[in-house]
C-alpha cells in the first residue's frame, strides 16, 4: 500500500486516500473531468495547467502511456485525483505505466478517494482551490493543510498562457501528416497552450502551420506571410489576456481570416468587446452536446473550459467594438446554453469554445477546420470576406420550421450565471 | 422539430415468448414504447403472444392482441385496425422478421401502413451479411474475410480459402441460432447442414476466425436530423468466440485508449449512416486484434436489442423510450434526459462506475448437453451489478446469479491442479471464470492465462487482485477495520469473508456494522455527477458519500426475482411490477430491489426508488437499513418474486423486518411437508401418499410402502429441479446415488405418482376472511409433466361443475389453514374422481399473469393491496380491482377459452456428438417461456397457442405416428380423423399394424434402429431431416424404442416441425387441426374480450 494522502479543498473539506504518482504537495484549482477515455491526452493538455484534475471514470491507467497520444511535451495537470489506479497497463501500444510516468514527471496524485463525492462537492460548491498532500506533507494538521491551500493563487486573474507556451516558433508541415502535394495555405497559430492535435488537423488538410509563442507580435505574425490566423486553447483567466486581445484586434484589422479554439474563442469575444466570466464548475468532458446553429445539428464535443464569453445568445448583434460589425453566437451548449462559438458576419473570423481537434474526444466537429479553410479560400479569391454569405436559410431547416418557438430559454443556468461578473 | 402530426395510430409488434436470445428485455423496451406512444396521444395497437408481459396489460394499449406473431395473423390485425404505421424495432428479431414479411408480401402497401423506426432497406443492409460487408467497406472499415454460401458444395469450396477454424453463421436467425465454429470438415458439414435449415433464406456465412480477439459493442442512436450519439460501449470479458449473450460483459469499455475508442465510434457513425437507421437505435459489434489493434466489424442489429436493454440499465439512458420518440419524428435535442431533467438526450452518457453483466445458464436441466460456449447463445438469463470498480461489480454480479458455485472460490489450490486448470480454461465453458481465477490463485501467471484464454491481461490482473485480497483477509488474523474496508471495496460478501476467516456470515456482519463499515448508495445519473439527478436509481458501493434522499413516508420494499432462469422467469417480474404500480397508485412509496437488467421492474420509473442490487440477505438488509435511515420502512414483500425472495423471508423476519402479506410462519407451513399434511388433514383433503427420506434405505422403504411409480425430488425447489418419476427400485437407487445431495438438511421427497391423472392449477387470493379464486387451469398433458412445461386451458374444458366446486372449497380451506394473506397457488390432481392436493405455494406463481390476462383481473395488484391490509371486499367494491360478484371459478359459459403453451429450448442444446438434446417432457421443467392462444373455443385457442409457440400445426401433408404400447388404444380415433381429413399417415412396426387393422392406411417406413436399406431407403429420421414429414407424434416407451424415439425427436426438433409426445396433446392437436381447416381465424383484442365478458357476467347477474 502506498503512503497516505489527502485532498484538501479550500472550504475545509478533506478527502483521505493514498498517494499516487509522485509524493509531495500539489496546489491548484480542483476541477473534474468526465471523459471515460483519454487520460493521457487530458493530463498533457496545457489547458489543465495549475489544476488538480479529478477523473470521474473510476479506473485510470488501464492502457498505460505511449509516445503517440500525448498532447504536449509534458504533463500539465498540477495534481491528479483518481479512484482506482491500474496496477498493470494492458494495451498493444502501451510503453509504460501511468504511475511511473507521473512519478517521473513529479506529478503528485491521490488515489482511493470518493471521486464522485468530490465531483458532487465541486458541482454544488463550485470549483475551488485545493491541494494534494502525500507522504510527509500529509502529516500536517488539517488547519495547516487548509491554510496552505488558502495561500495558493486563485485561477481567476491568473495569467498562464505565457507560462505553458513554447519559447521558439516551429512549423508543422502537411507532408508529415499524410498530405500529398504542396501546402494549400499557411497560417500563424499562437500557442497559448496548444494541443498537439490542433496543428495536425490543419496539416492533414494541407495547411502549413507556423506555431508562434504566446508573446508573438503582429510583426511576428506577418513575418510568416499567413493566409489565416489562429489562436489556441490555453489555461488561465481570459480577462488577463490583454496582450493577445490586442494582437488579435490588430490581425482582425488586417482582415486576415481568424479561427480560435477555446481560449482563442474567449480572446475573440474580448476583441469584439464582450466580457468573459467564470463558470461555476466549467465544462470538462468529451460528451458535451453543442448545437451548430447554422445547420441545426448537434455535435458531441470535447470540452475543457472554466471561463466563457458573455454574448447575447440570439440573432446577430452589433459587436461592442463597432468596427468589427455584426456577430452571432454560432454554437451553444445544449446542457446549459453557454456560448460555445462566435461567428463574425462582417469580417472573416469565427471561433469555438470547445475542441474540434478532439484528442481526447469525438471527431464530430472536425468540419470546423474545413470551414476555416473555406474562409481562407473565400478571402483569397475575394469572394466573401466573412461568414454571413453562408447559406444560412437552407442550412437552418430546424429554425425555419420551428414557428413561434421563440428564443431558446436558458435551461440550466446554474453553471452559467452564478459567478457572472 | 416537433413530432409528426400525420400519425394517429401505431401497431407495435412484440417479441412473443421468452426464448433463449430473445427474452424479457423486449417486454422492457416494448412497455416503454407503448407508454411513449400513449403519452403522445396515439391510438396504440399491440400484438404479442406472450401473456407474461407487462406490455400486454390492457391499459398499455388501446387494442391488445394476444395472438400469434405470424404475418398472416398480423395482417388480420392490420385489416381490422387500419393503423397508420407499424413500429417493429422494439420486438426483437421476431418483430423485425414479421415486418419484413409484411413488406415483402405487399400487406403494408395494400393497407397503406408505414414502417416507422426502421426502413426495409436499412434492415436489409444491416442484417444481410453480404450487403453489410459492402457497407463496412464503404465506411472505410474492415470485415472478417468471408464467403456467403447456399449449398454444402459452396461451403467446402470456401473452406479451401478460409482454412479452419472457421465461423459458421446462418442468416436471419436470432440469438445466433445455428451458429458454430468448425474446426474441421466434419464440423463444417454438420453445422452448415443445420444452418441452411435454420436460415429462412437458406443462407450461411462462413468467415475467417477472429477467435480470441477482444470484443466490443457500441450502442447507438440516430435521429432524422442525422444527430448520432453513442449511448454505451460494452467490452466482453470473454474474447471473440463466445456469444456476447453468454459472455461476461463490462460497461464502459475498460481497455481502450481514446484513439481506439474514437475509431470505433467513427466507424459506428459511418455505418449507421450508410445503413440508414434514421430514427432509432442500433448496436454494432467489433473485434480488435489484441496484438496489432486491427479492427474488424462483426455485425450490427438495426433495432433495439438485448444489449440495448443492458445499456439502458447500465447508463440510465432509456433507449427504447427515446427510440420510440425518434420514430415519431422528434430529434434527440428535443427529448429531455429524464434523469437530469435539464439536459437533452442528445449527449453521450458517461459513467463513474463499472457495470458487469454475467450470464446465467441452465445446463443442469440438460445433462446431455455440451457446456462449451460458442457463438450460439445458450444462457437463459443474466444478472447485472454496478460497483465503483470492476472487482466490486464482478463479485456483486456473481452473487446476484444466486446459483451454487457462482461466487469465486478462494480456498487454496494445490499446485498440481494448476496445469489442469489452465488446460481446461482453453475451452470456454460456464466454468471458465472460476478456472482462470483458481489457476491464478494456484500460482499461474497472467501471461499463462492470457496465452490459454486470450482474456485481456487487465481483467486477469483484476482476478489476481481479488486473489491477493483473499490472502490478506485470511492472514489478517482478525476482522480488522482496514481489512474489512479493503475487502468490501472489492466486493467480498460477508459470507466470503466469513469463509476465509472461519467466522459465520452473521459474525462478520456484526463486526463490520459495529465498525461502521457500511455501503453507501450512489446514483445512476448518465453524467458522472456533472448535473443533479432527479431519479433515485441507486447501487451500493463501499465509498464515502451516500446519496439516498430523505423520504417523507415509510417505504414498501418489493424484492424481485433476480436473473431469469428456467422455472423463475418474467412471470415473477410481472407480479413485482404490478405490486409496485398498485401500491404507488394507492399512495405508497415503493422500493424495488432486483438485479436483472432485462426486466420492466428494473426500469427506473416503475417504483419510487430502484436499488439495483443482488438479492442476498446481506445486500437486502443493507438496502433496508438505507431506507430505514432515510425515512423508515413499512415492510417488505417477499411473495411476489418467486423462490428468491421467499427463501429470505424467515431471515428477514428474524432481523426484525416486517414482512407484508403472508407471514414467514405461514410460508413454512406450506413448504414443510409434515406441517402441510396436518393442514390438509384438518381440511379433510388428501395428498398422494408420500414420505421424506434422508437415505436410500429410507427411500426404498417409503417407495415399497406407497408403491411404484414414485415421484422423487429434493425439497425446496422451483421448476421441478432434479425431479424424476421412478418406476422401480434400481432406478430409485440410481437417483439417490447420482442426482441428489441427500442429508438430513436436504431430504428427498417421495410421492406416489398418479398415472393418468388430470392436473389442475389454481391461483387464488385470500385476505384472512374471504377468498377470491383467480382461475382454475386444467392441464392438457397428464400429471407427471411439470406444470410449467404443460399446456393448460382456462376455464377448464373437461371438468364438471362439481369438480370445480370441490377445487374451490379445497383452495379456500388450504389458504385459510396455511394463513395466506395474498396470493396462493395450488396444484391438484384428479385421478379416478379423487381430488389430490399435490402442493401449495403461498406466493405469486408462474401462472398469475396468464390467469390475469385470461380473466381480465389483475391478481398481483390485488395481492399487493391485501398485503397492506385491504380486504377482498374492499377490492371488489371500493377499489374496483376485483369483480363485484363471482370469480375465476364462475366464468360464464361463453367466456373465451385461453390456452397457455410452453416454449422449449431444445434446439439450442447439443450433445457432445453434436445432436440436439432429447425433447421429451418430464417432471423437470425446461421451458423458457410461454404463449397464450385465446378464442371462443378450445380447438382454435389451442391451434393459436401452437402457432404462437413457433410450432404451427400442419393442415395437410404427412404425419408420422409411433406410440408406446400403452397408448395404442387411445390414439386410433385421432389418427383416423387425420387420415379422413386427408393427411398421409406414416408409421413403423407395431403402430403401423394397429393402424392398418383399424382401417387406417399407414405408409410403413424404416425405424431408426433398422438403418437405411440396401437400396438406400432412409429411416424415418432421414425423412424428417429431408423435410418430408409435417408433424411427428411419438410417445416414449422403454428400451430400444426409446433410443429410436430420441433420434426421431431430435430430427424433428432440429428442423423445427411439431413433435408431439403425449396422447393428450395429440388429441388436442387433432381438434385444433380440424378447426384450422374449418374456420378462418379471427382476431380479438383483450379489450374486446373483456367487454363481452363483462356483458355476459352482467347478463348472468340480471338472470340471477
């Protein structure tokens, strides 16, 4: 049996279990993730930086760890909370055990705790700061443990993108990902915590991706002579991303087509003049239903966000930053009506809050990469410079027939509004 | 988009009788469908021949037809009811095949009926193996290499390409009937030969062996807007080679990375789109090569299936209900998730627990059958359990099986046994899990067993973990808190811990509870706690936080019947569900405890709360404790779920739990022979002479005293387990030596066997003062054939008023003498006009649903209310649950006649030589289900029951007759009649001589024992196999004729023609055949029957 360990929440609730991975102390924001597969992708997703991730799936580590599935160069979760850790991995691609990997990368975890109780607690009392203490660190008194947690930095107001971003730019080439022939487009992608699968999804479609650090300037962007501009997912509070908002505005002013994912969605929201707010407990899972309002179709999406854009849900509205024209909420969460996507109608820019690159998660939303390519094509050919000429009516059968249905009524506003600033 | 407005009425096709491969899960899905259709305001028409279903309760449809599910009969229903649409995707393969036939023969077009839920093109793409291969290819995925063949020559040619072993699967059969693995040419000839017969299209698929690959299944839903969700992934513990219905299965899949899982998901979505299932569910099965990850698509079912029911219970996502809504035009995002209420059904459930399903087999009923598990499903039921990890769920599931030896055995394994266990584990049988676990316990490595079985090393390691914990328990020295916590966390029962620590179960429980180590109850919520759940669907786990909400009223617990098995099936679930419905309606909070995922009772909205738990004393006591601490318990019903809860009655009462209805003391009175004979004496009733033996000497003495033949059986059994008619002393000696475990605690009961007696079954209600006699059933087969396997008729057709009155008086006297409060079932035998009491069961019986359907009175509901103190008088007057006057013994003469017929699974079971097992009926029950035929007169009702049981009687052709000497006299009239009706009579030996002397032209054929002639003239068995005989009538006799008879019956069973083995049934069949040739069948709904019955009762009342 491994050493005793404790998960300590800032409100004083303590769950006792045993140590998993490295021994020591881990501080961060406790969040739960509901995916039943994809733990390796989860722990290596930079968006989880400074978070202690509770896996709701009870068995973790069953398929070990391999060198193909990691979404970045290292494990980013600050701490890891599981119920039943695998004793032995079993999979033909497995190279080593998750336990060993956590130890090697110094990630402190806890196992044997009631992960469902923790999840319910976080759901009812919102995400909060927490600490995992194992080995000697767990010997402290309850008060000392809670004090240690209270002394840690909250997620709100945290600026983390620069911390997880690469220092040096690099290029992902289409030919390395099954694309035959010359690249169709080149884009500049700002790494705010980018997942490895994102540039791959572009490259597979013939798009050369210049991945640039979070600190890149407009000059850096222009230097790669891009057909389009992309901002990735990433950790931290979007309200702190002033530098990126400024960069995006300057890019939009250049009429360069833009696509953003997750953090990139929040930055577009802010660039357009909307606010962002923190969700009570966020969306973290790979089963999240989102309505694409352009087609009326539901996609099951991979999500990992604790913040969201505060924009009017229905119809086209004028962006508060008026020079960007009209904008509409293109995608919405069917669980709680949170804004899951924005589409500008007068400039070539759109973004989604969720993860079309999947990894982990379903591939339902992969069409968004194609949509961006069409946008770049349209801009290059001078056909359209925005998304408003999309065949909205034809693709909107659901709404056209739904006479008198009126605006969608918010269903589960708990998660959405409680902490709205 | 809202639902379609052009549909006003829908015909739902049910799945018919419970058979292996198509069981109670289709009552669960069908019942959900009917509820949805009614809620949506449609006129609902149902056809299902199975009376033991909730869906055939008259209140679930506007017109309920308990009629044979054949294209001809369904056409009559369509012609009469003129529905706008037919929904065939919730009634299993039976419904789907019927719908295809109705489409092919133009009936749907003729009556302008639309097929909803699936279209013919999609069904054919999904089910036709060759077309489906094309689908898979177009989706960029792979199928196993294969050949479709229609003849034996083609099969042999294909074998040259594929090599052995090779999988053989006939097309369009259910539950994998006729499938098998051919290891060599002999196997191939045999399996293909049968497969060509089983397949309605004479089509068989041969394919490369993917034996030993990992097997997975995805449950999918798709709506008309092309939204697709995966409801559940299921992983088979047993690798490819064992039918998924016979495999231990686990949800969610536990040994796939996200990339591999998403690959399966992508393929599934592509396939469902390509096949074109556009408003409903389907499942897709995959195999994955454990060494390389190569994915092969095995098959799909374009309908709601057995796995859908499992997936629904496993996730809380109501597949059948949602599939029905989709078929009406709703889209997934328009349908709310019942459990969270706030989120839509257009999402994918995520689990924070592990679900394990284990099959329950009945090989003990078929001693001649080979217990190798193959691609033909053989299990008769299943148990499911949930836990917060695999080990907890597995151990709970195993104890849910409630079968001797089902739990893992941690007693030490001698080293020498290990190689033997590994060797045995190579062949998949019902014992494999135990062999694997014990080999590991004995020191074998995970690698050794992976090599032998291909069971994934992760699962093997989990068994290893259980073994390690068993050692820790043994070595702990005392019942320490740490040890107990760890043991409970991995599913060890108090009993298992007791066995490992040499303590009694009670001591372990006492210490455990004193240490405060108690299970908590978690909630199945579809979303891993991301949203609040509003449905109290619970499972236990040894974890930190309990989620049972406080309740304001004390609850009433109903203990279910556990996994379906022969002798205790859906009929008992029916009574449990009825009780819950009646009690809720009366304002009580009901709590269902059950572990059978196939059933209606485990649907989360049948009771106020559902606990998906094993039905052992420990698990039930903990549920009661949870209910006690959250609001109190009013009492527990143990009399509805069959023997499973009944045997807990005394222990629950000892633990201070109030038992509602009949008391444990009264139960004991009926079960204990001595006490029961005193009840009979007091009432002036007699039972056949009998005695109780604890040794062979005892048994011999008793048998000599009462005279042979005697009926011998172990005490406390259901379904006639181990029961046998013994004609002489050597056989008695053999029975005692082989068949039973005989000890003072487990005595053998010996009864005089009444030959040529008419058996009578009665279900009644008693409240302490008044009796309501639900129905009197006359068995068609004579006493000696288990009542569950015998056809019976209600009202009785050959019993005089005087007999009925004697039955009535006796029933009342017994109910009163035993002290029944609720239901009682009594079996009588009438021999030489003497009424004998065979046995009394103070509980809901197998026939309660049949009686309820036949008489229009819902007895289990009434029984539940009696358990709360309501009187029969009140049920008649205030509750209107029972008729104001009269009862089931006073049915008017023009009341419809209902025939119940048993459905038997012989064709599923093979001997080691590959022949089907013998189909002779006996005192041991072997039927899996039942059908009902209802009509004005017995002859047509019987004919309908036979057609419904997939045993349609011929109206012309050749009938083979060969009967034992004692029967020759009594068959002449019937055979003569058939001959006069134009049938050709074929016969052998002595029977042929007798027939000819009676002026019946009987064509002689060779006996099996005679073998083929030099000229190549085949035996009767050859003629049967060649399809030249339309019905076999063979009564068994001893000696050579017996084995001759076996070959003949085996031949008839394997090609599926009626095979009658008793004179009584033959006579009924002759009447039925004549009626079939004379009258055209008409169809009448239960509602119409009830209306006309009420009218004639009213008329009778006015006359009186």
